[in-house]
C-alpha cells in the first residue's frame, strides 16, 4: 500500500520549481584578439607586446615603491585601528551585558505567571542586533592603505588593444550566457 505524498513535499517542490524558473540568466563577456594576417602586421603586434610588457613592469615597480613608502603609515594606522577596536569591544561588551540583563529581567518577571517548567526561557529571543567587532591585522591595514594610496592598474591593456587594432588586428567581444539561459528562439 502506497502512502500519499505529504502536502508539505508538494508545496516545497512547487515552490522550488517556481523559483528555479525565475532565476536570472548569467552572462560572461570574453574578448578575443585576432592577429593580422600579413607579416608587417605581425611585426607591429610584436612591438605592441613589448610595449605592454614594459608598461606592466613599470607599473609593478611603481606599485612596489609606493607600497614600501607606506610602511611608516601602516604602523601608525594599525595602532589607531587597535585603539578603535578596543573602544568598540568595550561598547560591545556593555551592550551585551545590557542585552543579557534585559533577557534575565524578562524571565524573572514572567515567573509568577507561568510555572518555570512550562516556559523556562521566554522568547523568542534572538542574538543581539549588533556584531562583535573584528580585531584588525597589520596585513589588513596594509592592504587597505595600499588599495587607497597605490595605483595597481596603469591602463596597459587598453593601450595594448588600441595598438593591436592599429596594426590591423581585430578585437572581438562576445557575450555568452553561462547559467540559467533562456530557451533559444
């Protein structure tokens, strides 16, 4: 004898099917570079490659010099971040104590109305609405400082693309659906 499917399973399967049908498609854009066919164009592209490599090496050198120059600031900002963390931690501990006292007060005031074995923990209680502060690290402070102060992208690739196309090559951009694709027409 077969038991009928529970209504919960039917509702869950229906909800899943509806949500799966509503998923938005995800696309990925790719760039292909088609080199020129003639020898002169290929020689020109090699010159573009050399310029791009030089640009990227210079950019990396400037970035490393910038990061090294920030070293004294890293220590000062790290100490500031530690002081801020200590203050936030004290505020968090005080708020947590207040939250715990409020829960205990609520529980104590409910006792005369309900036997303790019936509802020992009045609720629903949720975790505090504030997050525990995260302790900073030197590496994190350094990364944030480098991101704000040092330039990592020097524009080498757009210049290369312009040079490549100027040599007779082609830059083809394609956008392709990779997930949750609509049916082909």
